[in-house]
C-alpha cells in the first residue's frame, strides 16, 4: 500500500478531513513552509526543506553553535484553523534518533509558541502529541501562562536545538489532528 493510501485510510477512520494539516506528496506545494535558522540572531546553522523522491518532506541541515547559534526550524503558516474539537497532533515521521520540538502559535503575531518535544527513531513512527501538554515559551524560556487549550492555530513549526553542533534529518509524511 502506498503512503498516500495509508494516510487516506487513517483519515477515513477518523471520519473527518478537516483534521488534516498537511499530507506531503511528490506534488506538494511547500511554498508556505519557511526555514528560520539562528541566523536571525547571528548564528550559523543551516536548514533546508524539500520533497524527496518518495513524496515525503525532508527537513535537514546542520546546527552550529558558532556566534551563539544553536537552532534550525521550519514553519508553516496556515489560514486561521479552528482546532477546538481536537486534543492531539498526529505526525508520521522518520528521524535520525534526535530530539525535536513541535510548536504551535495560535496567532502568527504572538511572540511565544506552545511547545512539546518528541524523540525520533530511524524507523517510521506515528507520534501522538497531546496539545494540553504543550507549554508556552519564548526564546528558550518557559512563560508563566497556562498550557495550550486548543482553540485555533495560524502557525506550526518543527525545531531542532539540542545545545550541540550536529547534522539532522527528519522525514515527514503527514501532520493531522485528532
């Protein structure tokens, strides 16, 4: 079975298509996905985002600690999306054994994000991220605010910043809500 068929079966099982945030295919337009590296503050990390031959998104690059750097991220801007009937984010990924962050912004203008971390393996895995466990943070500092109460989102992001210089590679098949 192809990856597209597996994910469509998953969506049918959920009985809703509005749960889908992004299903990557060879034909995916990824123009709304933007790399934001530590270069915004003088760092030297370099990330890239592309679609591979299998039709998966690939977020890869090098994290550098030079010039007080240390992170690379990819962000996806959405039209305002009501998520009030969902409690989880599901991601089908294949990683490199490293830890990443998944981030949500309710409004893209917010200075903070709601964050959770996930550990990857070198095999395909479907991760279930509980939104009520996502805490608010800004520039690596946890804020004195409540955890995410799912309501709406305008931006999602994936970030790597493990306080060490390292290469990274994360394949993403799909991201959805449950």
